[in-house]
């Protein structure tokens, strides 16, 4: 089961691009990489998922290098409402979906 | 609204007591997951069920148990409660395929306070 490592916290300012990197050195061939966002006292919410290269949706991009040992969540032009905890999740099946400790992002005005 | 319903939203009880938390997954989802989140902590995986069968177990205490019923709702039973069991308990559900589809849908959680 792939273990993930993320920075504990990050600070940014409104309008900036934020990149959060997750390390997953022992990722398996079938593992997908998924990112979640969590606000205080709420359940996590799915942001984006990828397997390799780059994935983009309306809220974020996910960059995965060829060796897949890390991934970077990119949030373009963050706003105050993006202040939250961001979790990287690695898994290949629906078994034991274990969240890492997450990255606490603070967006300042 | 994720479509996952958890009850009760809040629960206050005393040490030594037993409580049951209930989760109704999204319509059509066969997998149910339970997570515990203590204050300012990460999400700790407890247990997962798939179509009524236990599929994976995390660091779930022996005082805790869970089950998934034929109608796919799930219950998490916490007994001999201790102060340290105070936490938010989240239920999540996902689709029926064996292959990880990528998205877990979380309920709003049940906040348990043990006094």
C-alpha cells in the first residue's frame, strides 16, 4: 500500500497559483492518484484524479511525472475560499483507501 | 449534497457508554467506508464494506464494530467509550466496480463527544 508524504502547511495570497506536491515512492502499477479538499467540520470532497502525465478539470490540474513517484496538484489563482486541507490519496482498488496527513493551505488577502 | 446521509449529526455521551452511528450510502453505491477524524487530525481509515461483506480493515479498535445491511446502509458501533473516542466520524461511499473509480462521496459526519 503506497504511503504518501505531503508538506504540513503552505501559505499563499489571493490570485496566486499554488502547487502542492505529494510523494508516493512505492506507488504500484495499478495505483491511481486522487486529491481531496476538506473544509473544517466537513467531509472531504473530490478534486481531481490521474494516472500519468497531466489531467486538468475546471478547478485544478494534476501533474504526474513519468516515474509516478510524486504528483503535484496545481490550483490556479487561489481565492480565500480555497483555504482548506488538501489530501493526496493513492490506491489501485477500492481497498483500504488511506489518506495521508494532508496539507493545510492558508490563502491570505 | 453528496448523497451520503449520516445520523446523528451530533452525539454527546458519557464514558463507558455505547453508541451507534448510521450511514446511508449514495443510491447505487455498494461500498461504504468509515473514517475517524479527531480534532485537527487527519482521517483515520477504520473499515470498509462492499455489498454487505467486510472488505478491508484499518486501525479499528476492538471496541468498535461495523456492519453493512442488505439494503446497503451501514452502522458503526462504538462501545465502552473513552474520552479519546471523541471525534468526527465520516462515512463515505463509492460505486460498485471492483476497480477504484476515483471518487469517494463523504457524508457530513457524526460528531461524537464523550464526557
